[in-house]
């Protein structure tokens, strides 16, 4: 037990240290220190009054304590926060994640939850996790949702959007009654296409511009028609020619030029240095 150089003795009583100090010294902050007087201006925010060999601080409002060092708020009430004074200015100090709104410390950001793969929001003053599809919220954040209703024998059960349970089966298997079984299309070869069940029969469906030959889909091409100047396409298994649409002049020949239909009238257009005469473009004669 130590009370400093000006100590006459040190002891403990009821768990507290008791210092016996020399004359002119008193226990302060666990040590024997020189006794203060009003000449030392010990009262920080108050008036010092001498009482026998001691002094008393008459504190200004709202300060209290032996030396008027403790500040208390008078005008400010901080709900869910702590009021502190800086000189004569009162202010509210809110906990982390809170902001002062209308005199109340209101939670505005998440501090306790990280929500892992989700998003944390403040709802009615509480931290709430908004979890992505396939996840559910618990007290620690977001955790992967587990299927409760589907057994999904032979496959894997996953929770989709809206917490809908879905059974994922291996390739070539289909789900029936919560069990992955061999699909009927495993017995059909359909290269380049898709096997589908239609009307109780298995058919191979080919993509556009492809048709089925044997066990696969091949590109559809014209074989019999050339469609000179046009385009050949196979539509519903038939070769069809699509010709270019051109409007031709009937009455005028426009030899040496070009005939166009303008507002329903046949008009000849001649090259530079020529003019139309009759049905032909003739060189413009130069006047000497």
C-alpha cells in the first residue's frame, strides 16, 4: 500500500485505501498531495469558499463535484444516448450506428449484423437482413435455405425465388413424385435437336432452318431449284423461290438511258451530255 512521500501510513478499510498524510497534505487521487486552498483556484466552474483549514466550491449550474468538474445536462434530453457538455454547450452523443433525430438517438446503419450475402436494413429501429433467393434470415444473418417438403431422391433440392422448392435431376433424368427417374428421351438419339414428348410419342424437334434426317438435325438447303436471280428457301419441306420485286417500264425503251416510273409515268433519264428524243438518248448537238 503506497500513498506517496508525504504519507505517514497506508491501510485498507472496507476495500478502500486510506492514506494518513502529513500536515498540509491530504489524500487526493490515492496519494498524499498538498492541501489546496482558495488561493489555488481549485473550483473550475464555481466560487471558492474557505472553511477552517479546507475550502468548499459553490458550483455554477449545471456543474457539480468537489472541484465543479462534473458537468450535467439541464436543457437537453438524449433518448437512447448520452448528454455531454463542452463548456456551456450541451450535446447528445449517440452510440455507433445511430444518429440524433428529434432529440432521440435513432439507429440508421447496421452495426451488429453483416448479413453475409444479403443486405442489412433498419426496420422499426432494428437491424433486419434482406436475404437473396435461396437464403433465409436468422439472428446472425443470412443462411442457405433448406428444403423441408421435397425429398428429391437421386437429385438435389434447391430453394428458388419465393422460397419455392425445386428438384434438380441429373442430365437424362426427370423428377416424378420427388424422385429422379430415367427420362424417356434417353432412349432417343436426336443430334443437334431436342427430344420432346408430344401426344404420348417422343419426337426430335430441330431448330429453325434445320430438318430431321435419320437420327439428327441437318441444315435445310435447296437441292432441285436454282431460282436464278432470286432466293431459294425450304418452307414446310418444300423448295420455294422468292424473287426480287422490280417495276419495269412497258411503253418506253429508253435506249442508251434508264427508264423509271415517276408518279405513274414512265420517264427516261439519259447520261450527262445526252437528251431523250423519242425512245432513245441522243447526244446533245453543239451549236457553233
